């Protein structure tokens, strides 16, 4: 007798699943790999670092 009850319950669940697909009815939207990666510099640029002038020694010592 329990088998028939289980069969009825499972058939009801199957009917509900076909009527209302719900959350798992389709796959989620595709996400491009480019959209999953964030790129940014490991350190912030130092403005004082780029102020070196390679020819400055010529002005100071040879001028």
C-alpha cells in the first residue's frame, strides 16, 4: 500500500514540475571570461619616481 502512495506523490511532484519549471528550468546567462577578471596595477604610480632626468648630471657637472 505504501508503494502506491509514494507513486501518487511522485507523480504529483512530476506534474507540478512540468507545470511550474521554477528556478532550475534553464541555465544561467553566460558570462564572458573578460568580464570575470579585474585588472589594476599592483602598486600606485609614484609621481616622484618619473621626475628623474637622465641628462641632469650633464647640466650640473659639465656646465
